[in-house]
């Protein structure tokens, strides 16, 4: 039975990240992931009742306000704003995350297609890659529809980020291991944030809840594939390639974490957020740093496991933590 026939209510159990068994062959894992993509997948329009009055987006709805434990939401500046401003700013930030997610998944889909083009006939990885492309396309439709219904004209990523993404797409064909580190750099932080929100106990708008439920469910497979592919392939790389991976991985992760977890410059300009407030909420906020490290913990632990950790570089980039404290 496809999940299109299942009602996703507030009690819908959020699945844990898919994991390979301790002795599960890679091909067996791929077969399991491919099967799940057939029997447990979502459609951006069949599984979200966009026209349901309860799912309507009202920019003045107080449920869009940033939570008190949000880095920006906890500042005096934000709390002193009028209720309508707090709601609109919260909605704008969510919609910006959706737009950036849509753009990130565009890079991911194009890179996966480049990756799949290198695979031989009868490869189960080819089938998996196309399942993921299809699922990410549904996510992009879902994210963009949300953005459209806010009424905000959101740019998303900065121009330099969109330009740099072209090189990342090529890595899908020329350096798939580095490409998949990029994938984890985007997917792990947003997965961590969404799981945290759903388990926070805060009141969540039903549309936002549905979007996060769908996204987390399918990303559980995507993250699993990226990790297990890296576990299988990185030990086989040349010394030169492993060195490149060790040097580039923390740079990618540092950039992606801030892209996914910090408000965009566009939002700062639109709502005239003072630079001092941004510094208080993010740059000099130990709680934001802890949240960023927690969002990267699994990928950091994976890099340690694969022997591509250069602690001094991670420290310099501000993404160093204790890898052994996380379970990859």
C-alpha cells in the first residue's frame, strides 16, 4: 500500500534513519532501500491537502513565530517586535529554508544523474539513484509550493552559492565520494533541525508538520545510502583522493551548515535585523554553536571512522567537536 492512502496526522511516527545491519551486504541494503521507495513514498500533491482550510498559510498566524529557544527568537530585539512582524519574520525564515532546500535538491538531483550515468548495466545503485531523484523532485515541488503560497518572493541561496553549485554537480560524475559528503552536509543539518522541531513540543502549523514528516521519512533512506556508499568506497580511494576528501570535507560541511542553519542575508535586509542582533543570536551564541555541531555530529563521526579527519582544519573552520560522541 502506498503512503498516499495513509493519513499523516500529528501522531505519525517519525522513522529513525535507515541503517545497514552489521553484516548486511551492500547489495542487500540497496534492495531494501529500493523496495521501500516503491512501497513507502509520497506525492507532493496527493499527500498534502493544500486547499484544506487548516493548511492555509496566514502570515499573521502566531504559529509561525520563532520559538523562545530559537537563537533569533530568544533575542530581546525579536521579542520586542509587534506580533505581526514576529509571525511574518518566522514564516519568511521557514520559507527561505524551503527555497534553499529546493535549490540544494536541484544540485543533488543533477549530481545524482551525473553519478548514475557512470554506472554499468544491471547496477542496483543506478535504480536507487533514480528513486532518490524522483523523491527529491517531489520534495522540490512540495517546498516550492509552500514558498509560492506565502506570497513572499524569496531568492534563497546567494549568487556565489548558486554559481559554486555547478562544480558540485560535476563531482557526481568525477568524484562521487566528495559529492556525497556535500549531500550529507546539506541533508544532515536540515534533518537534525526538523527532527528537533517535531520533538520540541511546540505548537506547529499543520502544513509545516506535514512537510517535515514527508521529508524526514524519505531522507532517512537517502542519508543511509550516502553513509554506506562512503563506507564502502572511501577505503578504496587512492592516497591523493583521500587527502582531497579530508581537506575539502570540513570546508563543505562548514559552508552547508551555515547555509542551512543561519538566516539568509536577504531576510536580514528585509526585516532590518541589526548586525549586533545577528552576532548575539548566531556568531557569538554558544547555544547556536552547539546546535551546529550537533547537526554535523554524525557526518563528523563518519569522517573519523573513514580516516579522513584533520582536526586542526575542522577547528580552524569552527566545526570541530568530539566525533566519538555521535553515532554515525
